[in-house]
C-alpha cells in the first residue's frame, strides 16, 4: 500500500495533555512514529478531530507538538501532528531513520538497490543520510498532495455541472447531496493536510487558497450561502445577515445551488449555531424568570434573534437590556425587531467597539454595572490577550451574584476544514475547553465559579461565571 510518510514501529515515551475539561493527562508511548503523526498506546477513546498536546522524549530532549486525532481503535489512537516546526521534524527524523527498511522503499514497498537515491516507482527520495533529504522529501510530498487535490476538484466540478444540467434525473436528491457533501469534505481535508504539514509558509497558503477558490468558483458561486460566506459583503465573516439566514434554515438558490445551500445549512457547525441560539434563550429565560429589574448587557448583539422567544419574559421581568455592536445595520435591524416585539422601551442600542471594554475604568464610566452580561459568538474572533482583559473587566462590572455568560466553539468537537478552505470563514480561533480555562485562570476567575453548558450538538460550550 502506498503511503506518503516515513513511518516505523518504535516505542517512544510521550506525555499526552488532553484539551477537554474532564480528562487527566497521561504518560504512555508510541507504537509507531512518523514525521507527521504517531499511533499512541491509549485506552481512552478519542473522537476524530480531538486535539492533544504531545511531549515526546527524543534523544534526551523533550519535543512538543500538537496532535489531531484521526481515529481510535482498540489498540490505541492515531494522531496527525499539527504544523510541526523544523526542530520537531528533524528530531523525529533523526530518531526514526535508523529503523527504516533498507531493502524496500518505505513509501511504496518496491525493492530498491543500495545505489537508489530516488525510488523508480513512486519518485520519493531514498537517501536518508543526505543533508537535503527532508527538503527533497517535502517538495515531493507537497507536489503529490497538490496533484491529488486538483484532481479531486476537477472531478467534483464536472460532477456538479452534470447534476445541474440533468435536473430531471431519477437519482434521489439525498443521494446526490451525500455524494457531493463527501467530495466537499474530502477536498477541504486534503487542503487542511497541506496547511498542517508544516511545509508551506503563509504566502504560499494564501496563494493556494485563492487558487482553490478560483477553481471552484464556477460551482460554489451558484450557492447563495457559500458565495456569501466567501465574499463577506459586509467586510467581515459571520455578519448578522448570514446568521439570520442560518437560523431560518432555508435554501435560497436553485439547481445545484439549492443542493449546496442545503449542504451548508446542515453542516455540523451550522447546526451548532442554531443550537447555540436556543441554548442561550433557555439560559436567559431562566435568569429573567428568576429575577426582576435585571440590568443586562448584550455584547456583539447582532440581530438580537433571541428576543423573539424572550419577549414575554423581558416584559414581565422589567429588565433593561443594553445591546452593543459595531455594525450600524445590525443595530438598526435589532432595534426594529425590538419595536415590533413591543420591548423597545426596555432595550437600548449603542454602537460600540467591544475591544474598548478591556479597560475597567472606561467601561464603568461609560456603561456602569450589570446583573447579567452575555455574548453569543463574538469571543471566538478575539485574541487571547483581549479575551483575558475582557474577562477581567466584565467580571469587575458585574453586581454581586451577577452572571457572565460567554459562548465558545470547542475545537475538539468539529472539523474546521470546510470553513477554512471552502468558505472564507476562518477568522474564528480554534480553542478547546483546556484553552478557555487557561484564559479564565489568567483573568483571575476560579474554576469553582464556572458552570459549563453545551448546546445539543456538543460543538459550542457556554461558560457561565457567577460573581461571589
């Protein structure tokens, strides 16, 4: 079987740092090791896409990298390294090269002679002791993977054109949708593999992404949703209009575009965005029901879709809600919604950059204190430094027994490939619960103050922080 990595059976000590909120770290060993991944002796089942931090003991030195789970088996867990740097790759290569087969090509298995520097069958370099080996190997690996991607795209585009030109075919739409959906995820994951090999610099990846978009534009431009998520009509990804349409969950295109719209709308993250809204509604409803005269701050309010289901609770609780956003159009839309729902006397809207809220003195002076502060999706787009400062300042402006509710995507629970390589929706940061707890700890918020709630898909987690 042909493979495009150098792999050998080797027992190397490794410490696994889990990135969810429940599992303890563990020490184990590799069953086999390669330049771009490893098979770990682990009893814990880890779902595909789960992130770990791995610390290998190689030649009396600790080498650290991230790993992404590819699969779990009875014997252990296979992981792919995420963007290993040259030091990591060199250390692994120095460890495994003595254990590589001498008589066969490790890539395709063909017999080789001692004089072969390049395999006559697969074309991969075989001179493992050459100082240029890694460089030559990575050039060949990149070329091979690019050929595979462009071939997959060509087949996908032809398939979509055929479907679009044979609208009256007898094949059920669901079967077509599943087939095209599989193609899209295959292409996206192949692109992600290139991104995470640690071979290409940012300039190459940017040009490569533009090329992928150009080669698929004839198809994806026919989908309202994918085209919108690629073009950023309002200048940034995930604006209130797109979120409103995801909430409504109805395709807007025809022909092949309708099929692609449906694929977009039933993606796991789109499902999670709808689940996030419903879960936030449930949490807010509980707060409005339990207390009266609440002073509430909604940060990055967008369209305020949650108000539709909370109208009665807002009225009966006599809450006053301040909604802030930087998008004038979103604020106007939300204000009209509040007026139509009859709660405009309890809701005020203000154009404000949430990043300015990192200063406690400023936010106290400009906004005052609150009983409840929440944000549905904004924090995923903010850097660690800003998130820490916001946690600090927002916690300070909470009244006693006040609550801060912030939603974050869990990088362990979904595949970001499509959002990075099919649509242009890659501005949200990939964080795990481990990362969020580290940020909260740096902000001086203890774990005992935090309650975790997941929306039904499990992809988005709410961190509810109560002030003592």
